């Protein structure tokens, strides 16, 4: 069972990466929360890995942090949630926001994640609440402020939009954060426009 991989980043997309280890390329599926932290191509990278074995495939799922991997494993323990849906859930909400939503039984927040319906959200909240509460103490996840609750999904959406436009994750994230800091009540459209202005200024 592969638990960790460390090597050179040969390729990355928003769905998967390829890590070159001794001339062998390992394809690893990753959530957006991990994708945003990846270095540039040909730089060294290390990921926590979950190995999923089934009759017709041998799949690897990678995570930047232990919390992401733990949440992934918690999610796939819920009936009806497979590895691909678990990765989609982690892509739709930050790990700390996710663990808080589960721990507080916030099924409405969970339903706002793409691909998660009402029944699935209720199942996650019911089956994983105790584990999430325990993990919150372990990873010292602090209570979110009201602004964080409102803006986190919007920030993730803005980052996704910039990455889809061809910008690298690190400068895109910095631009979104800078744009966000200048706005009291930012809409997604204004946040993206503001970030694009920051990126344009940086390139001059």
C-alpha cells in the first residue's frame, strides 16, 4: 500500500498530477485544495497518498496535508461516497471549512458543495459528526468568522476561474487575496476582475 510519494512534478492539471520517481511517472488524482499548493513543473513535490484498489483499476489519490487525506478517508467510509466524489467534495470546500460543517451538522453548507445532494449531506453530517469533532481538536481548527463563512466558497470559485484562464495557482491565489482585502462586500465577478487587475499590474 502506497502511503506517500515524493519526486519531481512532471505534469499537473486541476484533476491529477504526474510525479516522476526514478523515471517512473505516477498519476495521482488530487482535489483543488492540493492543486493550489503545488510547485511548478520539474520542482520537487511530496504528497500523502491513498491507494484505491479495485478489480479493474489501481488508483492513487494525493493530498498536500494529513487533514485532507483524513477527511477523504472519512468521506469514503460513508455509504454511497466513492473516491471520485470524495475528491470533488474536497475540491468544493476548504478542508477546515469542511470539517467544521461536518462537526456542527451543517447539512445546508454541505449541500452547497457541487455533487452533494440533501440525502448525501445529511448522511455525512450524521455519520461523521463525532469523528469530525475529534479531528477538529487534533488539527486545532479554529471557529470561522462570519466573513470567512461567506467568502470561502467565493474565493475558491475565483481561484478556479483564474486557473482555468491559464494563471498559475500561487500567483492567482495571492492576487485573489489581495483583491479581496480591498473589498468590503465583494461579488464573485468583482473579485475575479480585481484579481485580474492585480495580475496585470504585477506583469508590467
